[in-house]
């Protein structure tokens, strides 16, 4: 047959001739052979891409998607963006930025620009560095990624040095070092200096006092004031000390001692002398006893009450009267008996107790449950330690004085006697968690470092690399569960220690049971051998979980088949040459069968070699399998002409077609073109017989079947067999009498031989349903046992087929409570299927009752009784609509099922009964809620109907126990258990969903404040406190400043404090004592932690006291110690002339001037200044008694008028001066004249003196007012 006309055909209209496509290997029947979205012709002629490879440049994008991607960006996919000689469609990295175009497509970067975000880093390097190629500031720290790299900062961490300051803030605003969280190396982080202490993060000694800011915080001094306590000594000097020279016994031996003072107190030893004054005068600011025995001599001689009750006298000549190692003064301060060596009877001498720091008046000084003597013995004898110096927790308190020596929150006595832990080690088992934390919080064993045995210690280890131990707290896993995420791997197996923070890396995620989210537990993956950190171990584009747990294949017509279970370790499970992913996603073939369509050809061979469909065994639908057409051929056939082929097959519905393998000798010589062009010649063939027939020429009907042999030839029957189809009927009878097909044993295809139908069952062999009852004859005989010749075998007015297959009828449905068009099936051999006395046909067609149920409406009365006995409605359970089932009324309540309100009380009878005790009356269950009156839980979901009816989100007729309508992570059944509201995801309205409270943090979903500390659970979570533990910790109060440090009476005093607490602060109150009364002043908050108060009208020359009180929202109070502040006087002393003797002196005599000097504070200087006519002279006046001072002016010069002035200074530095006038000195030889002059002068001085006294009295009265 000629073939030239076919060579230039383009069957698939892709612009390429079929013969050309055959030459290059593309599919001439598929316009887009590689399914890349670009027709083969356009790929070859326009884009020059490979039509057999859907991703020509192997960049992860199929060619069509890549073309569309570039065009969407306004780029020509045929252009060469990076100038490397390859167009984009051929260039796997079009912009030469070291990212495949496919990777850029997924990342959202531009494949035509090397630096998509314009931050100076090409996209590929960004991916390597971990930065985002489409964001110039990946970590949002206000510094572009490139600048961060130049600065050696981490562009993926907005706070490289973890000091709570953004890198950008540190570089551009604060000028601190973003690589060092303590820029000035003063022991305080930059954040703390800026936001907590207001110090300079660039200066390690903000106030320049010689102490770093961190040291000052440690010493509780102010880093903003070089003299924190205002005692005129720098903090540095007070802490580091100075040398004094003193005597400490009666021998008078001079000793040298370096002393320090408290930089937070003006008067360290409380002797009312500022430390600065003591420094100037060389006294010891730590001792107020001159003879060093702790008592003044006066006290020792006259005796004292050492404890407020017992009066004793000690020997002032002996430093220690009772020889117990304590001076008498020490014993008085300690309330011990200075004449009894062991005051508290604890078998330790008072002095020895004082030396080791225990209380000589308390047998158990630290209240730890262990007597001081026993504790000393334990430390010394059992532990081999020096009790006098041992301080296990380094808190400055020796163990013998420390009720909790290791500072683990447990009393030493409890540790030794109850928990058997080490009282000297806060973490007995060295697992990174304190003993108390393990006992009361974690619930772990304080004697076992790894309670759950998972290879991780219970607590948190500071540096696991050094210790070789990694803690559950480091990783975040549970110390009580060895497999926190339940993935069948111990937590310790899932992590390994590293040498850099956080000091561990994850082998798999111990907090995620499925690290790679592939649907398989990590432990399961280890068992299977798959990679728990890679979603698709065998890289077949099907996740491991889908391969193990099964997946479906969805055909383009939405047909779904499956599930298929493939091998996650082999990308081609069935070894058919196609990966499992391609089989599922591209070819829709079975990944577990190498020959999906069962035609004898491997799926890959069909796809790649022969071009046949791996899903259809007969690709061209010619009746031969693909394998037959390629490898087999049936030669023993009766071939038909082209005309016969065009006319179609003869009128026989069942032609027998048999297959025969092509003989190998002929197959070897068969030309290839035969298979490609002439196969259609043999698409339909009949192989009726495979032998020669020899009939009797003298017998027109060789086989005596009433058909001439010639007729048999035309009919294609066997002329040698009178029953060609072996159906029990002669070929002639079938053709001439019954009109059945003599070649087909079952003409009507009812699965009964034609002979059986005629000779045995008397059915019609040409009608599969002889009695037209909608059942085939075969079904009636073989399956149902009905009469195939009688359409109603059981005489119940329903056809047999209707009974078997169902008949649509309006039947009452008790579940829905109404008539429903129902397909009703009954027993075709039983005219009363449910044995209720009613024929099935009567029930279906007339009564509309259910023929399968004796009680159609479920009211506990049979259909027959309802219709013929009680006259109730058999298709409605409550005939009188009173809320009681008819059967309940008849059998239980004995009410009339035909009367709705039998007792005439205006209420239906059902309102009075609750038969299932679900808190809903029967009437409401039926007519309001539609629930079952006989079952308290209609839907069987574990929740009573009454409870479900209370809420909008629960339905007592639907099993919704596992639903979560309010989306609070609690199912309805859990809401019932916990008493929460399924309509409200936050029952207690505390801002936390019920499920989060119950399952995550363990708080009560019914109480906004679970721990009753006046803070809602939500607020506590926001502030980082534990909502399960009542806040009993009071606020911390820090006095920031008191200005001025030495106030005067006319100045305002400003107090600035910092109050810190996890809970909100409610009140900060300043208690002020003016020497008479206490006054409370509410301090004004200037931010969340700082508060200020101002005091005016301070009393003069008095020491006032202030106390700061603070209360947090949990109503916890704290207060500071009393702070003494001395208010300086602002007025100088008053000066009053008492006498001037003599009043009229003579030359050479002396004059005594006496004055009274008074002041609110001590008078420190009184100076008499006099003028002798030539010069002024000053004389310090001597104090005679009380407030009276005197001075003598000697060697008076005659005939001279002396002027007198008195200066006085008080201890607060206030001066006053009084002009006392003067006196005239007479010469001796001019006695008369001098006597008169002296008299005049005396009178003048008297008048002046009186005036001075008057003015002084008036001034003193004014000052007192």
C-alpha cells in the first residue's frame, strides 16, 4: 500500500511533520512531547529547546514555566542576561548569581538580577550566608546585610551580642560595640546601663570614683555619684579603706589598722559622726568604744541589763569577764550573759560562737533544724571542713549560720534528715538543677542526674562542652519523659554536644516527633532506614510518609485509585525504569507493578520505546493487546476483505476470538513496516474453526441437526456437531423454532443455557426476565429461589424484583421523624417480612409502614396493635403530640395516647416525665431538641442530652464529642469534663483559651487568676511569671538618689527610687518622720520602675527618717531600712552680752567679756574680735558652763576706745556676728576726769547692752515662731 502521502502529515498540529518527529524521537500524536507547556515545533523553531526534555537547562524549572517566569518579569527568555553566550532557557543560572533559576523561582528572587534586593551581595552568596536574597536587611536590625558582614556582625541575628539592643541601635544610636554586650567592660551589659542604671555604656566608671559601674552595683553604691552616701568620702576610698593609728587596750600600745567604711551609710558605726569627719580626725569609723571592750567605762561600772531583763556588772579592767572569748561590750550587744560562758546552753562558748558567727543566744542560730553544736560537729568531723570559714554557696554567710548552706531553697536539716541530699551542694547530683527545683518543680530525683534515663541530665548545664553533660533544660525537653516528642527515640539520642552556644546540635528534633514532616516518626525512620531529616529519602518526589503509609493516584478525569505502598529507600519500587514519583505524578501508572495495564510490556518501555499507553492494554482499541500487536500474531485466521471490514462484523454479538503466537521463524523474517503500516488490516478477525470439515456428500444434513450443511456454513455452525454451542438444543431447533443463536449457548445472556431455559425451567431463552418482575431468570433460580415464571412469588402484592431491588415508597422514618421517599426491600418469599401481621404490600403501598420493622414509628407499640387495637398512628410515635411515646403511655404512664393533656393542667403529659433522666422532659426531647426519650445520650457521644442542649455549639443528635467548635483546643467532651463552655473558647475571660490553660500551662480555665495572686493568668504569662505559683515575692526597692545629700531647712528634698518586680507595682509610698509624727506620701511614678517624691518644710537641725514602702499587684509589700537624713540649720547662733568687767577699766588692766551663745545645734566656735584703735585682734572665747563663753582682753592701752564684736559658728557652718559696742580705757593719772568718763562710758555700754539684749530676745522669739 503506498505510504508517500503520509510522510508530511502533522497529526498533532505542532508544526513538525510526523516523519520528522519520528526521526528526532518526538511523539507525532502529542503536540508537546515533553509536557513542558511549549509545543514541539515552537521549541525547535523558536526557542531551540529540547522537545524531549521538559527542563532543557536542568535548572529546576520546566521550559514553559521558565519562559512564563521570565516574561512575567519583563525579560526575554531567549536573551543572554549574563553574557555567557547562553540564552536564559539554556542557562541554568541566567544572571550568574550562583543560584539556579529554579531556586530563584522558589525564593522569589529575580533570575535576571544578580543582586535582587540591591544590598550589594549577590543572591547566591546570600543563600550561602543564610541571608534573604530579597531583603536587604534580613534580620531587621536597621543595618543592611552587607554592612553587617563588613562589621563581622551576623546578618541573620538582629542582636549579635545578645545584649537586648539591636545591632543598628548600638552602631548608630548608642555607639556601643554590637559584638560585645559590655562595651566598656564594667561588668554591666550595655542594655542594663542604658535602661536600668542610666550609666554611660562607653565609660566603665561613669561617676569617676575609681570603681567600675559593675562594681558599684555589686556594692550597692550609686554609679552616678562618686560619693553615694554624701559623707565626703569617695566610694572608692570607703571600700578600699585607709590606715588609722589607735590603741585598743589599757596598755596604751599604739596599733596600726587599715579600716573601711560602708559607702552606703554616712555614719557606718552609728556614733552620729559622719565617716568623712572620722577620716579627717583619724578615728575609727567602725568602733565607738574608746577602750575597745564595747562598753563605756561608765556602763561597765554602773552595770547594765544585758538582755533587757538580767542586770549584771562586769569588770571594766577586764576585756572578757567570763572568759568566754567575747568582750563585755560584745556580749551586751549580743544579749549574752557576760558572766556565763555559754548563754544558750548549746555546748559552744559564747566567744567561740561569736568567732564562728553563730548566735550565742540561740541554740539553732540559722533555724535549719540542726543544733549549732551538732552542725559544727557535722561540718568539722563528718565533712572535714572548717566551720569558721566554710561558705558552700558563696553568699557571704558561713554554712553554720546559713539555714540553707547551698542556697538551694531547702533547709539543711530537711536535706540531711528528709531528702538525704547534700546540704552543702545545691545540686547534689550535678545535673544542672538545684535540689529544690528537682523536688518541688521538676519532680525529678535530686540524687539521680538523669531521672528519665534518656542520656540528658535533668537541669540546665552552663557549658556542656566543658562538662561533657547536656541538660534537658538546654534542649527544652522533659526531664520526666525520656522521649519528649514520642518519636520512639530517647531525647539524648536526638542531640549531640557542640563547642559553641547553644552547645548542642540536633541529630533529629527532640521536640518534634517528625523532624522532616514527612508523616513518619523519627524513630520509625531509623527502623526503616530512611533519613529522618529529609522528607524524601530516595528523591523520587514522594515523601517517605506517603510511601510507607500509602498514597493515591488521581487521573486527569479525577478518578482516584490506591492506596499504593512504595519503598521509601528505592526511587523505582517496581523496577520498571520509571521513578515512583513519575509514575504517580506524570504517567499515573502503578509504582508497585512494572506492567500497570498487564499487557506484557514494562511501563517504561511503553512510555519511552513504543509510545503506547502504559494504562491501556489495547492502546488503539483494536481488540488486540499491545504486546500481541508487537510480539504475537495469529496466522490461523479467516481474513476479511476491505469491503467486509467497512461493513462491520456480522450480526453475531459474541464472536469468539482466539490468539496465537507468531511462529518464531516467521517473526524473524517479518519486515518492520508490516507492523507499522499493515496492522490495521487485521484489527478484526474470526477464528471459528481451526480444521478442515469433511461432510457427507450423500447426506444434506451430516449431523442431523435439521440444518443443511450449506446452511451451517452460512450460519458458521459446525456441520459435524448438531449442537454447536453445547447448550442442549439442536442447531436447527435453535434457528428454526426458538430463534436462538446456535453459536451462542446463552442467547439472552441471563447466565442460563438456552436448553436449560426450554427443557428445565420453562423460561423464555430470548428474554432474560421471563415474568417481567425486574429479576433475571438466573437471579430468581440461583439467588432468590423465586419463581421465574411468576412475578409475585409470595403473593404480597409486590413484584419479586421490587422486593429484592426495592420500591420507592413514602415510608415513615423514625430517626428523621417524618415520611421519607425510601427504597424499600423485602423478602420475596415471605409476604410478611417483619411478621407484624401486615402484608408487605399493604405496609408499603397503603399503610406506609416499614415492612422490616414491627414498630415503624419506634413508639414501643407494634404496627398491628396501633392500627387495629389502640387506633393510634402507626407512622408517628406520639399520636396526641403530648411528648410521650404511644407505647410509654400505654405500658408505663398509663395515660391515654389519644389525649394530649389528660389531667387538664394546661401542660402536655410529656412535660411531667423524663424517662431517661437526662434533665430534659420527654416533651422537650421530642419537640424541642429531637432527642431520644429513652436514652440519656441520644447520639452516644458521652455527653448527656441535657448538657448538650445548654449550648449553641453542641448538638445532642450528632456525635460531636471530638469536635472543637470554639477552637480552644478542647473537644466538647473535654469541655464537659473541665466544666468549661463549648461556646466560648475563653470561659473565664482571662485572655487565654481553655485548651491552652488546661493542656499547655495547667491553669484553671474557670478562674482568671489560678494562683489567686490578683494577677490574671494571661497577665502573668505576658510578664513572665508563673500563673500556677502565687506571687509572694515583694518588690525590690533601690534608692537611686537623695538630693541634696545634706539638705538645709529651707531646701526641698527629692527622693528617687527604683522599684523592680515581675508583677505590676500598685503603690510606692514614702514614710517620713519629722521627729514628731510619721507622714505617708505617695511617690510619683516617672516610668514603670522609677518613682520620685519631694519633701518641703523640713525641720531645722534635726535628723529626719524616711522609709520607702512598695506594694505589687499581688499585694506583696516590701520596705527599706530607715534612712537617716540630717537637716542642717540655716541660722547662725544668737549672741547675748552678759557682762563687761570692769565697765570702766584703766590703762594696764584686763577686761573680761562674757556672753551667752545659743543655737539649735552645737556651737563650735565663739571668737571675740576687738579693735584697740590701731588693729583688730581675735580671741577664741572659752566655754565656762552651759552656753556661756568668756574671754579676757589684756594690757589695755590708756585713752583708747576699744570696739568689741563677737562671732559665733554652729556645727552646721552658720555664722552670726554681734556688735557689742565698746569701752574707753582711762589713763591712771587723770583719775577724776577718767572717773567721770568711765561713768559716761559705763552708762553708754549699759544702754547699748540693754538694747542688744532686747534685740536678741526679739530675734530668738521670731526664730522660735
